């Protein structure tokens, strides 16, 4: 009984270590390797409780956005957690439809008011185009928006800056005039949909790749091949999918509102073999019916 209790405690410590282990961005900022995503988490008590439960479970990286409309709930959960601010990594995002310097400045001010915290650890341009005009050519506007991001970064109110949903063209558009290159590109990424062109380009330019929807919003959980391989390691399909991201050097941002699922997604203390990683990398889309970003792939 004593040995069993000790082994459980050791496993809990290892799982917590995975949540606090970090990648290092190009400017030296350290970012926890696993984040908790707030996309599609309803505003109000649901968002507050999810963020609070994540922090209680050991997450130290929370990812929200102005477009999610739950920044205030996230900020309240952070303030109520009792965890020192410097021990929590907080990300938010500039709305995709904001394509002017002044608009970016105004939206950043609004985000900080909603979160009600002293600073942001990471601020991202949410998309290279408005969400209701996916694929629209906003090259000129994105250069202007990136200038605003650099000026926001220069204030010290943001520790790092980056982008989301930017493909290779979008990155190539802003890099030539950038005084500060994006440190992160957050993209749709899960087993069978790993966006190799964007991932390779980003890594070659020293950008950390973050995976939103690493579980394809749950759509890959019923994939029979994923379930079979998860069974081999005696883990859940979600745990296998998240571990796959980590072993590829990708930062996953799982989302959950159920406390049991929030806790389960922290249990990533296992190693996928090289052979099984090769199998996972070769898999076709594990959630082919999932909504895909048409400008990527």
C-alpha cells in the first residue's frame, strides 16, 4: 500500500513537471510546454470554472483571445487562484478583423482591461484575415498591424509576440520589414493534420509552433487506429494525441470544461516509441470531417 501510494505521488509529480517544463522563445522568454485553451468555452461561470480548474490541476499556461469573449473570466480565475502572477503564462490575441495600427492599439487596451492583469506573456495576431472573409488579401494591412505589435512589445506590457493561422505566405509578407520577428505561430495541428509546410518554415525561422485543436475539438477521439495505439500505452486517445505533439516539439493547447477531462489531459508522463511515432506521423487525417482552415494544409 505504501509503495503504491509512493508510485502515485511520483507519477503526479512527473505529470506536474510536464506542465511546468518550458520551451524557450527567441528572446529568452520561457513558455510552459502545455497550455490550456479557452476557445469555445462559454463566457461566464463556465469559462471561469474551466480556467480555475485548469490552474488547480497544475496548468500554468492559459490561452485566451478577445474573440473568445472570456478574457474577463480568465483574468478573474487567475487573480482568484492565489498563484503568483509570474508563475502563470497568459496568452491573448488581437482579433483577425482588426487590420489597422490604431485598431490594434485600441483592442490591446481593451484586452488588458478585460483581463485586469499587469502584463501579458504572449500576444498574437489571431488571423491574417477577418474570420468572415477567410483568405482575403490583407498583406498591406498585416504589415501595419505587425508594426503595432512591435510597438506594444516595446512597452514591456507584453513579454513576447507572435501570430496565429499565418501560413508561409503570410509569414513571408511580414518578415522583411519586421524589426522583431514573430516568436510563435499558433496553427491548427493534430495527428494526421500537421501542416508540414507551415511547421517547417516556422521552425526554420525560430518560431515555436503551437497546436490549437490538438484533439480536433474531440473529433479524433473516436478514431479506431488512435484508440488501438492508445490502448497499447494504457492511456486515453487524448493523452496519446497530446503526447504526439510534445514529441514533435509542438506546444499543444487542449481545451476541456469537464474537470475529469482537464485532469486527464495533464497525465502525459509516458513515451511514444520511435516506431509508433512514425506510424502516427504517417496517418491520414484522423478527423477528416473536422472543420479545416482552407488557407492552410
